[in-house]
C-alpha cells in the first residue's frame, strides 16, 4: 500500500472514531429521552484523538497537534474522574 494512502486511511479512521462518539451519545440520549453522555463516549473520544494526534504529528501540523493533545488530556481526565466516582460508589456499597 502506498504510504500516503495509508496515512490518509489513518486520518479518516481517526475521524471515524471521533464521529462514532457522537452517534453513540445521540443513540443513548434517544433511548433515555434526555441528554446523556455514556462512558463509551469518552473512550471513543480518546481513541479518535490519539489516532488524529498520530496523524497530525505525521503531517507536522502544530495547530492540529496542540488541539489533539489538549483533547487527549481532557478525555483522559474525564475517564479518571469517572473511575474515581465508581470506586467511591463501590466503597460506599
């Protein structure tokens, strides 16, 4: 496979993961008839951001790199907060 085509596939794959997070959030919200952000939203956000970060590093785009680095930090922090909340609930039970 041509390396440039492979990198385009990586970039589109990252965008696909990032898009799936919104589809998942929308479906969960529709099922519950209210706005809901499931934990899987954060995992898909993180996966998409990491793949797009790799792609942006390959492309050498500092603006894209900075944006994805911030996103990775935010998504990781949300997952840490969710796990801490779950651990506190489990300890209280």
